[in-house]
C-alpha cells in the first residue's frame, strides 16, 4: 500500500446510505423535509438542502441523520468548522453508524490530524471488523503520526486476522528496511527518513520543546511555515510555543493566519483564547473558547479555560461550575483544585 495513496476507503458519501436515527420523533414534516433535502443535495443545490436539514434540527436537534447531512453539505462547501461540529454530534447521537465515522475520518484527513484519525479507525474497525482496509488505514495513520511501533503491531494484527498479502509484505518491508539501516533508531525515529523536510523540522522542533529549548523549537516551527502554510500541526506548535514564551501578540497573529486556513481546529481556538486572555481581551477570549468547546466537547483542558475566562469576565459562580466540570472530566491538577477550593482564578 503506497504512502501516496495512503487511505483506501471511498470519500464520496452515498446520498441514501442512511435513514433517520432510531428513536427520533418520526413526524410527516420531518420525513418530508429530510427527503426534500436529499433531493436538493443530489442536485447540488446546497443552500436549499441546508435549509431543509436545518429546519429538521429546529424541530429535533437530536436528529442524527440531519446532523450528518448538514456536515456533508458544509464539507462539500469547504466549511470545515460547521461540518465538524455537525458530524461530531451525529457520532455522539448514533455511535454505530459507519457513514458518520467515515465522514469524520474525511475531516481528520483534511486536517492532517493522524492521532484523531486513529481513534476514528478504531470505531470503524469496531463496526466493520472484517474490512481489512480499515486496519491498513489505521496502521498507516500510526506511521504518519510517527508511532512506528504501533504501526508494526497493527501489521501483525492484519496478518493474524487476514493472512499475508503483497500489500502487507510491502508495508513491513518499508519500515523494517529502515530499521536495519539505522539500528540505533527507536520508536518514532524509525520512520524519520520517510518524512518530508517539513516533517523532519517538526520532529526536531518537538524534541527541542521537550528539552525546554522553547526558542529553538519556535525557530524550527516557524521555518516550516516559511516553506509551506499547508501543514496544520506546524501552525498549532508555533502558536502553542509562542503562548508558552509569553509572546501573546505574536500568538494572536499566528492564530488569525492559521484559522483562515484551518477553521475547525479546537486547539487553535484554545490557544487564541489563552493569548487573548493574557492580553486583557476577555470578550474575544470567550468567543474563542466557546468555539473550541463546540469542536471538542468534554475536554477538561478547554473546560478549565472556559472557567478562567468566565471568572475574569466577572462570572465567579459560572467559573466554579466549569472548573468542577473540568475536574469531573479527569483534570486533577493541583492548580485546578486550588481554583475550586479558593473559588478564584489562579494564573
């Protein structure tokens, strides 16, 4: 399986591949709107199709199929933020619909978020355990994320379940040949020679960041953006490093440029909120953190930040509610505990 064509499943979504979700109020009005929307979608009249599906969601916000269709329509118009919000809701409402996970996989492929894509393939394998292509796609996503050991384990699982194939042999040979040529390399570094110059700079920058050399890391990340603006993770790393260095104005400018290209990334909105908050702009920070939470609902880090913003806007009780939610979601940091106990924001 060539890395140039690394994901094998179809990216075209069938118009009639789904039915309205079970348990949804099945009124004649909803049925009529649903099939009217499908008809307009087939005619590529996305504005009218969107109107029909949006009307359904006014009547029934928990209509999984309508959320899916809204996501497809927005995706086709490159409105990735709206598409991601809608498809994530669809997967929550109906976790067993393979079409919904396919749609979410398409979004993560577009964004280049391999770690999130792995999680989606896990769901697809759960629903279609006999589809060999999903196992290959997951291993390849592991490899592109630099998680080589997990990719190799994935290939082992493919052999146990489906037997040996030419595609499997070729996939292993690519990785194992590199290991033999570079026996001193372990883990993510095994696949480093498969990476582009931009990806190699990224690996160097991440290593410097872990070592505490934030300025050195920032130099690497910014060098990537001088080479190309079509590499999402470089934008995220540049912005988070600027925030860590206290370069808040620079981080805000980076965030504006990044969001113009990648408007559906929760991490960018989160970093924008932090930078804006430190620049004293709590109103804009609130807008950004709310958008981040829409994209990654339930994240304890985002929820804590939401509480911080509310506190600095004067909503102390609302802040404490969000901090408690963050702790319940798994954030057990000492600083968060102190915020809750003392009921005040701690920078």
